[in-house]
C-alpha cells in the first residue's frame, strides 16, 4: 500500500462502531481527570488567586495562608511579585491567561495519549484480525515496560521544557522550543506502544532503522493534527490505527 491507501484504510477502520467505542474511553477518562484536577486545585480556588492579584495591583496588604499547599503558596508569591508593579501587571495577567489555556490543552493531549497506550493491544488485535490474519504478531512489550516508557518519556519531556526556558523569550524560536518536548513525548510514546505490541525487538530495529524518517513523518503529521484544540481527545485511536497499518505494511514488504 502507498501512503494514501494507508490513510484511506485507517479512516475507514476508524469510522466503525468498534473503534468509535474505543474512542470514547480516552475522551471520557481525560475529561474526568482534568475535571477532578480542577476541583482539587479549587480547594484553594482560582478566585482566591485572583483576589491576591487584585490586592497586589492595588498595593494592598496580601496575607497568604500558611496552611495552604506549597504549590499554592509559591503561586501566590509569584503573583504578588508580578502584580506588584503596574509595568508588569498587565503582562502577567495576559501571560497567566494564555499559559493556563495552553497548559490545559497540552495536558489533555498528554493524558489522552497516555491512556490510549493501554488500549493499543486491543486496537491492534482488531486491525490484525480484520486485515492481516496471516501475519503473526510478536510483541515484545510488557505492562511494566509500558509504564516505564511512559514515566521515562514524561521525565525527559519535562527536562526539555525546563532546559528550553531561556528560549521561550525569543520570538519564533519559542514556538520551536515549545514544540520539540511535546512532539518528543508524542512520537516516543505512540510509536513505542504500537511497535512493542506488534513486533519483536529484532523486527522493530530492522524496520525502524530503515524507515525511521517515514514513521517520524507520520507521527509529525499526527502531532500537527493534535494541535487543533482537543482534537487528540477524539482521534487518538485513529493515530494508533494509522501507525499499525504502517508497520503491518512494512512487515508485508519484508
């Protein structure tokens, strides 16, 4: 199959009742997790931080609850510092709004990709039975390996985000600096999930060493689609289907 045929087959598979059922799981799970996180943070609510910001901007005395969680205290102290001076107040307000929106958006993508990783074996088995019953799956991953890759990839992504902090203040370069850590997480996790479910280690290294640029292009295309706000919450199953067809196609060529 050429690339257009792989895309067409992936879309056709995605719009089946079985796959649409799988789609609901990461969507609902991500929604619930973000919802619970919001209310966990609401113990010391966002409105109280807004009150602190307003008091700082008006040069009023600000008292921070000593019994509040450490992250709340740090956030409150940063807000006091930023909103204390009028020259930084409006910039800080704009930044906090944009950063908050960006954080929720990226968090939804990360959670969705992490959750769909646990559904990958079921999705690939369905694709295998439907289109490639003569091919023997030789997955080499275990549950613990999947969890380890998730943890390791998350830590590397966070490390890259911290390392690139100086670049966030440089126009245009900051876009690339934000892009790279999240794309790394996306590519590493989704590609590993599919490959570990389908291939032995030897098969994976054989195929990926020759076709790495093809799979990077595919995950780059999928990542660009995920940048459409909250689209990844609905299409993460399609991403798995698309990559699995790509690997099945390479197995057939061997």
